């Protein structure tokens, strides 16, 4: 059964404004959803065990109820109910979204997609179909066993769809492009309640918008991606280094030297961090090279010559890129429920003086704010050739020419420190803005790295917004999907 597009239109006359309680909503869903779906109220003892927890507890949405549907029809019914009763709702994939805009959902309905967790791989067709909540950790093993690889991000706990719908960057992006570039089709429930297939031949207008602004139009229950045969027999060099802060200029100069000539198989991650036992402020860096060890070492030889105070250069299976590289920081990146203030910016050039200024700034922050010493400021840099080989106008994603990204994560343990964390984040971002190389005065940021204060021009650009707004009017005219770095009402 499919709820037709026109039903929501008719229902809009029936929208009721009286408040519903969690138990009332639960009672309705228990009667009307499939009997394999599950429903949890926040005060129930098993709530946090059975529902997907958020990575960021700061500016988080709050819910009167969490519903875990099992069928597409369940998803349609939940959206329909929320619409009629004027209750805000949010879909949860991996729960790693951290934008401050998410707290616009208060006392809402969570559509936890946790039961949409299937992964199936077609070895001959080179495709993978995943459910809406599948995380990177769920696909790497099965793909590797099938002799296939995929572009993955920096954290195994991130939802694939959550990353894909905004773009999806990571260390195999130089070889295979953005995660969204591997998409072949989507099955989704739109903001009009319709269940549709979206691909280059089915709803091609929406297909354009889903790739770069996909959170604005509906909930994806399953997606099919292209996957790739192994590069270098599924093995890659992972090189982890720790440098003293005093060596920062050489490290940044090394990264800058790859501008315009980054090998597709190479990726660079550099982070400023703090650790008392390493002498305070230091840098850690990871380099992935998908090829023979000797070739990888030849690329990073200038850094080995700098004599980092710690190094680990090794070949690993690609399936372990997220979990083993970066000194295994993935285990920490997966921890949920802490407060984070996260800030990002696209970089179209690597400006060494700016990076040195950022290092000095973070050094001062660590000295001044002892409780921000878990904060890290990172730069990631992936070869842009394959990403740029797809014309800009083919997708809503607007930042194919960005060569790197700045990302600052300030973890803090007490909400009274939120304002201070914001101050640090805003100042750090302002250090990067003048030399980012952006061609506009908007704060341009890959939507999934956005703090949440940049606005639609910053996430989607003036160039793409008119077409995106038209799609919004067509596929989510009631602005139900408006809580994550969203397009604004016309
Ligand atoms: C530690 C960490 C590491 C990261 N590393 C990377 C990285 O290497 N590369 C990168 O590109 N990004 C990275 N990100 C950013 C990440 O892509 C975004 O935070 C993304 O939104 C997370 O998706 P999620 O499903 O885990 O989160 P959620 O909070 O569940 O979802 C985020 C948004 O996407 C929507 N959404 C999720 N699933 C669906 C679906 N099936 N259908 C429709 N909407 C959906 C949600 O409704 C919400 O609006 C990282 C984030 C963190 C916290």
C-alpha cells in the first residue's frame, strides 16, 4: 500500500493543534504500525539501550517517543501522523549528526531507522544495497570478504546515508569520489508521504537534489551504491605520525606542496591536539596510500626525515582504514552522549601562515581552558581529480573544487561551558575564513561539517538554492524535513 501524494494535500485541512502525549502517540502506533516495529518512551528503563543514541548531547533534539519502524509503510504512517498532529520529527541513522539546528526538534517523534539495517552485495553487478541506518562499520567487513571496496569516512559509526546525502568525504575519495557519487538509486518516503524510487530515470529532479541536500526531502529507507573491485589487492599503507608543535610549519608546507598534484591514491589528515605526556600541544597526522608500501613511503619520506617523535607506518586491509588508522582514534570518535561544539569550513587552498596561526591559537586555548584539552583542530585533504570529473551541475553538492576542509571539535563536559566553546570555535573559524580561497563572503562549508549557524547560502550556495527551493516546494511543501542544516521557507 502506498499513501498517495495527494493524501497529505487533503490532510493538511485536518491538521490538529492539540497536544499529544508520548503514551497517546505510542498507543496509536502500537495499533497501526507493523507488529515488528518497536516503540519506546524516554522514561522506560530500556530506552537508551534500545534506541540509537546521539553522538552530540549538546543542542540535541528531544523526543516524547522513539519509534523504530520496520517497513516503508510504517515510515509513511509515522510521517502522516506527525503531520496531522503537528508534531516535529526527525529520522535517525547513525546519530552522528551534530548541527546545532537539530535542537529545533523538541518533544518530537524520533523515527529511529535502526531496524533498516540490511546489507546485501551483488558481486557480479558491483553493487551494494543498504538499509537507511546502516553504518560504515556494517559494510566494510562484508565488502572486503566479497573482494570489493568503497569510499569510507573517518568514523565507522557514522550512518552511510547521513554522510551520503550531504556528500560523503573520506580517504578513498581520491580514488572513488564522494559517497553520493557512487549512488545508483534510493527508495524513500518524501515530505508528501509518497514512497518513491529515485534515480537518474525516476524522479530525476529529486535525484539531483538528494545528492548534496538529501536530508531536506524525506527519509531514505534503502539505497543502492556502486562498489569497486580492490585497488592494490585491498591493502593500503597507513602512516601515523606524532610531531612536536614546533614542527608544524614543515608539516603544513608538506600538505601545501600537494596542491594541484595530489595522487588519487593518497590522502592527508593533520590534527592539532593536546596531550600532557607528549609535552602539551602536538600534531598528529595520518597518510593513506592505496598502493605498494615503497611508493607510499617515498611520498611521506620528507616527514620521516623530520623525525617525528612517534610513527607507525604499516600496510592494512582497506576494511580497517577507519578503525586502525589515526592511532585507532575511531574508538573514541564512536563514543556517544558527550557535549561537542563542532566547526568547519571548506578550504580551496592551503595557506601555511593561517595554519601556523591556528596552531598558535589552539596552543593558547589549551593553556587558557584546561577543560578543552580534548579539542582537536583537523585538516583533511583528498585528491580532487575524480570528484571534479563529475560536472558541478549534475548534483546539488556545490563544493567539488574544495581541496581540503577545516574541522574543529571542542568536547566539553558541562553545558555551562557551551558559550566558551562557541567563542573558541567561532574564533578558530575566523582565522581560516580570510585565506580559505572561497569566492564568496558566505561561510562555505560542506553541509555535514557545518556548525549550524552558516545558513543555506553557506551549505548549498546561491548557485544551487533556486533549484533546491523548487524541489522543496514539490517534495516537502509543508517543511517537515527542516531540522538539519535545512533549506529555509521561501
Ligand atoms: C566523529 C565523526 C566523524 C565524521 N567523519 C566524517 C567523514 O569522514 N566524512 C564525512 O563526510 N562526514 C563525516 N562526519 C559527518 C557525518 O557525515 C554527519 O555527521 C552525518 O550527518 C552523520 O550521519 P548519521 O546518520 O550518523 O547521523 P544522524 O544524526 O542520524 O543523521 C544526520 C541527519 O541526516 C538525516 N538522515 C540520516 N539517515 C537518513 C536517512 N536514511 N534518510 C534521510 N535522512 C537521514 C537525519 O535525519 C539527520 O537530519 C563525521 C561526524 C562525526 C561525528
